[in-house]
């Protein structure tokens, strides 16, 4: 969760040192201060722990068995660039530590170090990472709290925690942000969160899907038009840029914008003025632009379908939303959140899913991502007659065939019988041909048929049907 640095009741610190005495001493002192401490003896163990439970700060010795502390820092910087790292180093490694600081290490201390100085550095690091959603707190989106900006963004995965930390950091600036991700991953939800976390939060948030409006209308929607500018323009109309003045404009599916409009959008971004269709005078606008796409814009540029100069205006900062199947640990939390929202809509006392139904949700393919998950939960809520949604309704919503709960032996027997039936149908009841396809001798094949009470003659098309 987003929160203030220390007091450390919920602040998680990962300590890495192969010296057990130092590790024990650091753990004791940090816990005495109130931190939640995880202590490990190698960089490899540290990376494994970070993947499971992301800390707010990492304190690591430089000299470690296997991968050293500098290598650990580089790996953390690559995968979690907002996670502060403090290095502990011997005097001989000071030049390396100074170099690492220039590359992004939060700080370093030389051994032996003063515990109070280390605590002060950790406090400052926590202030830096105060926007990082931790795994220790309550769910995001509590009105009036520092997490309110994340309302609607439900997660517990480290992948999403890192993304939201980056979103919080970029929200403080006025830089244009390009949000990438497949359809249904929640690009507009993220855009709204960035707006709420920005200095423009009190201004309007205006969203438009560039791929859903015909080209001849999109220009008027974006920039407005003067009276009589075209047939049917009986009155002047302000565009979405003017509507979003002082706030944020979100252009969804920017990759579907026609080339002619891309030129006009680029001019607006360069000059910060808008000229409505049919007007002779341009009007100044103060808008922060967020955009999103599921398309490969690099490919679109190579094919001449997207302007390179506009791309670099939009992609000052790039954020990529993971697919739902890349953040499966979030699925139970999302499903519970949607049930809570939808139970009131359908007037039903629905509490959640049966364990089997939840397992089906957690292991489904989800080509439609979070949007598909919402639709599945909504259909299940609409049809359920019990407080816990059963597996059958989830399977129906997922459009997967229902499968009985079978033991391994039962499932194997069912498969074997169905396989033999299909073989006999294919070979018109010819045992020799069926045995050859199955790569079994005829004697063994007959034993299998007998085991499942199957008679080859049942599958021969030359048998006269009973009258």
C-alpha cells in the first residue's frame, strides 16, 4: 500500500548478508525499530524473496557468495527500478559503491557502520518509496487515504505493485504517458489513476476511444467546430481538448487514429493551441495527454501507418499493463471485488465463489483479460441462486465443457474407453487396423475391448439394423 515512511510497523526491509552474525545483528536492530525484516544469505535468495514478497527497501552487503551485491542491484534495477537499494561495503570496495550510486543505488555505508546512520538512510529510502504499493497493508482505494488515487485498481501481485509505483512517480510530472497493453487489461482505469495522483486531479478527466468514432467526426470531437463549419453544424461546439482544459485528456486506441488527424494532433501538442473545425482563430489549451494502444506502434510506424514524430511526443514515458494470465495471483482478489460490486446490482446475497469455481477462474486462459473476468463474474452473479457461485456457472460463463470431479484412475478409464470407441469408429470395427493405429498387438487390444465391454461388431457399418 501507499503510506508514509517509518514508523515501520508495516514497512518491509530485506537484508542480504552471508555473515550470519551481521545478519542476526541487523535483523535484531531493525525489528527493534518496528520494521518487518526478511533476512537472507545470498543474492539468489534475495531475488526469490523479492518475487514473492516485494520489500520497501533492500539492504545488502556487496561481497556475497555467487552473485555479488552489485549484481543484485543491477537485477533489481532492471526488474523493479523504484525499489531503493542500500549497499554495505568494505573500504576496498568504495570506488565500486560510488559508481553504483551514480547508476542508481540509493546509498552505501562502509563497514563498520553506525546503526543510527543506517536507520536514517532506511527512513529516507522509505520516503522515496512511499508511493510503492506494499504487500503488507489493506486493499487500495480507501476514500480519504493516500491510496484513494488507486480506486478501482485491484492487485496483490508484485508485477502490478511495481507498475503502480511507476505510475505514481510519473503522475507527479506533466509528461505525456503512453499506456500499452492488450484489450481488456484496464488501460483507462490506469489512466484515471494517474490523473487522480497528479497535480491536475481537481481538473477534468476526459476520455475518448479514437477507434470507435468515424474519421469525419473524430476531428470535431477532439477540436470542436464553428457554426456552419459543415452540413449539420447548426451551432458551435467546443472539443474535448477544450473540455479537458486544466485537466487530463485520455486518447484510447491512439494507434487507430487516421494519419490526417495525427498531423493535427501533433500541431496541438507542439503549439498548445486548438483551432476548431471551420474557425479562423486558435485557442490556447492546458492539457496533460495520456494515450493508450494495444497495437504495435513500432510496426505501424514501419508500415507508414503512424507518424514517428507524433510517437515520440506521446511516448515520453511508457507503461505496460501485464496480461491477466501474467498476474494470476490477482484473479481471486479481482473476482471478489467484482462480486462485491455486482451483488447489489442483481439484488442477491452473493458472497463469493466455491473453491472449485475459484480454481477454475485462477487457471482459465483469459484471452479477454480483466474485462472478460468481469463479464464472467457478472454472468455468474446474474444466474446464481446460492450465496457461493458454483463451478458449473463459471464453466458456463467461460464456455468450457463441464467436467465431473474424477480421480486419476476414473479419468484415465474414461479417456481409454473414449479412445477405443473413436478408433473403432474410424476403422469401421476392424480390430487389426485399430490395433495397428494404437500400436498394440491384437491380443492386447482385445483385452482392452473386453475391459470396457466393447464389441467390434457394434461399429461395423455392414451390420443390418434391427427392425
